[in-house]
C-alpha cells in the first residue's frame, strides 16, 4: 500500500534538505510517532537519500519510545507522549541509536480522537544535533492526513532552520559573551 505521491512543496523541501546534508557530510536518523513513517518516506523519495538517511524508528506506543529511543519512562508517565521534551528525547534517541549527525522526531495527536488528552492537531517536532536540541509546537487544523502532512513539513523546516542557525558563540557582538565564557 502506497502513501501516495509526495506533494511538490514537500518533495522540494526534502530534496533541498538531502542536498544540504550531503554537501555537509552529515547523516540523519528519524523517530516518528504520529507521522507513522511519512517523514522518512518523504526523505527517501529523493535520489541519493541513502548517503544521508541512516534509518528510522516508528515508535507509536509509549513503551517503544522508552525502550528503543531511550525516552524517559517517568516523563512519559507524567507528561504523556505528546510534549516537547518527549520529541527532543526521541530525536536524541534516534541520533544516538543510529549513529547519525542529526536526529529528527515527530509526536502529536493526528485524530480523529485524542489518545493523550492533548487537542487533536497538537504536534511537536524536534531536532537533535551538533548544536543541541530544539523543538517546536504546533496546532494544525484539519483531518488526520492533513495534520500528518503538516507535521512532516514542519519537521523538515525545523531541521533546515537548525542547520542554518549560527553555532553557539559564532558572530557574537562586542557586549555578548561567547559560549563557555564567564558571564559574571
């Protein structure tokens, strides 16, 4: 069963990201929950993706997030699987487990009903890499398929944006300390 064709904007984002990761000599690991493999599928439609994509873990159940991606079980118990910290730990867990430069993760509620208590359309995407972790929260309207597609696009944009962000301490102004400098 096919997920269908990749929308042009999504394919363009994935193509640009694969090209940038290839040029930088970087690799990528993916951890997915609500997108159920659609993120890695979008990436691997791009010719040459095998030079970049190390693999993916689709961790739908909380116990799988804990056992395969090293997400803190107490965090899952206290916060549930739909929160920024879980997304960040999923991204880090994928990066470490698959030996990649970057980890990229999605978690959320695609609907039609909420299993976590979060409103349908709530999505967290996260990236973990050489500059640390970052996550973003979204509330996407629409049916399940639209929420999932929007989550894939958001994850691709987050990774692209975090790769373009200056490194800590880069281009620091005259009155700002560099990373690691004493701020007293």
